[in-house]
C-alpha cells in the first residue's frame, strides 16, 4: 500500500512538473524550429539540452502570465465599479426626480384643496376672541349701515348715541386695533374718520347669523 501511495505521488509530481515546464518546452521548441543553428549553439537542441532551461523559461512565462492576469482582473474590477457607480447614479437621479414630482404634485393638490375650502379671515378669528361691549357693537353696526365708501367719526356717532365723542373714540380705537374698521384720510372736528373694513363686514355677518340663530 505504501508503494502504491509513493507511485501515485510520483505520478502527481511528474504531472505537475510537466504542466509547469510545458510553456518553456513550447517556447524552446518554436525557437529551435525557427533558428536551429542558434539553438544548437545554445544547447537547446540535442542531448546537451539543459534540464534547468525549460524550468527557467517556464518560470518567466508563468510570471508574465500572472502579471497579465492581475492586470486583467484589475481592469475588470475597475470596469465593474464604474458600472455600479453609473447605475447607482442613475437610480439616485430617477429616485430624486420621482420624489420631487411627488412633492410638487402633493403641494399642488394641497393648494387646490385650500382654494376650494372657504377660510375665515384671521382678523375675524382674532375678533371672535375679543370681548366687544354693547357700545362697540353699536358703533360697528352704525359703521356698517353707512354703506360702502362712506365714513364716520366720533362726533357724528356721539350725536347719534347722545354720548361724548371721547367715549365713542375709545370704541373706535378698540375696533381699529382689531381690524374691524379702517382709517380714512380726513378728520371731523379733530377726530379721525373711519369706515367698515372687510374683516368688520365678515364679523358683522357672522354676528348677525349667530343672533338670528
């Protein structure tokens, strides 16, 4: 059994050696065929051929093949990395454009929905949180009855309500600070003039609906 194992190992070793020196033998045989005289002088032909020469030539050839294989592997790896990088960039670009298009569609849809939903003025919302007394409401109602384009002032309202203009002016200042009335150019007896604002008109309409309900 030991003899068979030794024989097998020798056969494997010989096979490996034959494969290893095959490139050297091929190169030397081609060289001998192309330049027989030079090959004879170098001892490549005939019985004087050195056993080390095919090994050396094969070693050089295998080394060169290893360098070429390494270079090819590097080129393939670099090409693959470039392909992966390009594909990744394309995927990221497509994803970004889809995300932007989705956001734009969402924003446009929200804007359309907001236009369809009626919204109260911020001034009206703020005014509903302010407590107006009966005089404030009466002054605002009187300003509303003047009609669009007409203005009123503290002296005029004082004559109407039989109160002092200073008292009426305090209500006018309160209504003006809450955007219920707007200042108008001009004055009456040193008092500023006012007219109903758009927010005041909305507030009056809402207050009247509540009063009716």
